[in-house]
C-alpha cells in the first residue's frame, strides 16, 4: 500500500514539474516571438514600462539590432534604467542615423538628456544636422548662447526644415531673407515639410523673435501658403505673439465659415491659451447651445488665471472631453495641466468614471484621467478604485492606467492597492491585478504563480504587450531571468 501511495505522489510531482516546464518553455517562446515579430515595438515599449533593472542586458543587446526603431527603444530603455536617468552619448553615436534622430527627439521630450550629454554630442563631428539643431535649441532654452558659427553653417544646409529655424534662431535678417527665398522656390512637398517643422520648433522653443517673419509670410505673402500652412502659421503667431496673431485671426477664414472652419479657428484660439470673447464667437457664428462648438467656447474659460477658474468652467471642460471630439479632447487635457490642483482633482475624478455603454474614446479618456489622478492625489484614486465594481470594464481601465505607472514609489503603492482587490480567475481585470502584484519584490502565492504562468504562456484575455510583460515577470519569478535573456539573444 505504501509503495502505491509513493508511486502516486511521485507521479503527481513529475506531472507538476512537467506542467511548470511547459509553462516555462511557452513563456520563453512568448518572449522570443514578442520581440521578433511585427509587433515587437509595442512589446519592447511594454518591457520598458516595467522599469526593471534586470532588463538592462536585454536592452543593451537590442541596441545593436539591425532595425532602427528597435534601437530607439533599446537606448531609451537603458536611459530610463540608468542611475542618472539620461541617455548614453556613446550609445547614441553607435546607432543608425534615423534611430539617432528619433531617439534624441523622444529623449528630449522625456527629459532624458541633460546639459552634459548635449554638449558632449555637439562635439561629435558626425552628428547629423537635425539633432544638432535640437540640441542647440535645448541649450539655448537653458540660457546658453548659441554658437553663431555653427548656426551659420546649419542655415546654409540644403535641409530647409533645419535651415529655416536655424536662420530664425540666429536672428540675422540677411540670413532669414536668403533661406526664405530658398523656401519660396522649393517644391510644394519640401516647402510644407520645412514649414511644419519650423512652426513646431518656434512653438516648442517659444521663439518670440520669429513673430516678424510669421507676420510677413501670413500678411505680406512672403511665401505662398496653402490653407493648412496658413492655419499653422497663424497658430504659431498666436502662441508667440498673441496680440499680433489676434489682429490677423479674423481675416484668415470666410465671412460665413463652415462647421469645419468654425471648429478649427476656435480651436486655434484655445490652443494658444486665448479666451474666446463674445466678438470672436460672433465672428465664427457659433451657437453656444451647439453640442460641440458651444462646449468648446465655454471651455475656453479655463485659459483664465487659476484663481479665476470656476467649478462651472471645469464642468464645461469635463463635458467637452466626454463629448469625445478628438482634437478638442487633446487640447482639454493639455489645458488641464495648468489648472490648480483642486480643480485637477475635481476634473480627473469626474472623468475617471464612465457608463457601461461608453465609447472606446471615452474609456480611453477615463483611463488617462485616472492615471493623472494617481499622480496628483493617489488617496482619491485608490478610493475610486475600491468603490468600483469588481471585474467591471471601469475597473479594467483603472488597472490599465495603474500598469502605466513608472514611478517606483507610486508603483509600490499601486501594488499594495492591487493586492486588496478580489480575484476569482483569469479574466481581464484579474490578469491586470496579477501583473501589478508580480511587479513587486515579494514572492507570489503558488496559485498566483500558476495563473501568471498561464498568462505568460499566452493564455488570458489580454492584449499582447501585457502577455509580454507576464512572460518576463513569470520567468524572473521562477529565477530564470538569465535563461530568458539568453533565449532572446539567440534570435
């Protein structure tokens, strides 16, 4: 009898080991496929989002990948995991030119480049013109006086998208006129690309000295502009010189604007932090009861100084975002960043909740709002989370926002909150909760380790990037991080 029991126990043990081996093998395959198929970029972004120091060797080997977009994610991933939170100039020099351009632009946006790295890269003789101009512009924003010799060289380049902004940054009339003449003679495609880049950089670097040039191309037709170019030229002038821009604004669209023109030319005021006046609303022939235009006009009140923004102004902004119009939603979230903390909490709390039949865009805005609420008032966010119905779509989108957290302290808090949620299986909410818990340092209970293995092997009703995260986290929890890195390196 004892022999039979021993045989049964041994068989069960071997079966358990076999199942674990199967999950491990499947997780390795999942990680390999995720980083080598056509969706590798979003999967690499998902791994970057983990901010896991053990992924350093993984990103280092991908910095040498033949595809430049992969190189971008790899170098940015290493920067995010570095002690200094900055890119490595040496690695930047090793990647493909297209990768260098894109990763530097993203690194600048994400604050992953400091003065020291900028100066180091500018000394490198092989640095391309576009990233060179960005770094000079960034240093200028930091108060550094640009090297005029370097600017004159850049202004003479055949790359008009570089030459035009360089000339404006240099500020010498003769150079500005010369590059403008070149731009005037360019093909329509080349001209449009150069203008859009120049407009964007003027806005980004708040180059107020460019107002004269902008006025000249809009009013005096120094360059022939199509409707779209004229719109963005006006947008740029409104941002850097509002008084001059407003003086030109009402002459840039027809006396009887159609709905598209009403939306565009109201939005350009909002994006330029201008509060639409009654005269402007009348000029656009806007009915304040209109379900979109009326809300946009009323929401413009949030461009007032913070101490004058009322609760009804914030309510109008919330209603506009709920309306789901893409461009005005983007402006609304940007405008919300300038509100007082109290008004932000009010706005994001309201937006974090949605009805069961809400559109996908509305759900996305709720997740975005909840993410911001976590950062500015976590205790309010956690109360909302625990008041939300278990396994609901609302809970899924809140958990999705939590999975985007990159701050170590906030993530630690999020993991603790996730551990309090009820879980009964491997539906979407349960999976996301488990993924949050797996990002902690504590060992998972056996049942959770089992479920994590199922997700890592490709099970569970979740999107690919979350399965990629699960594959890495499962292998790491199993003590197989080195094996996972070795498997990926053999691709």
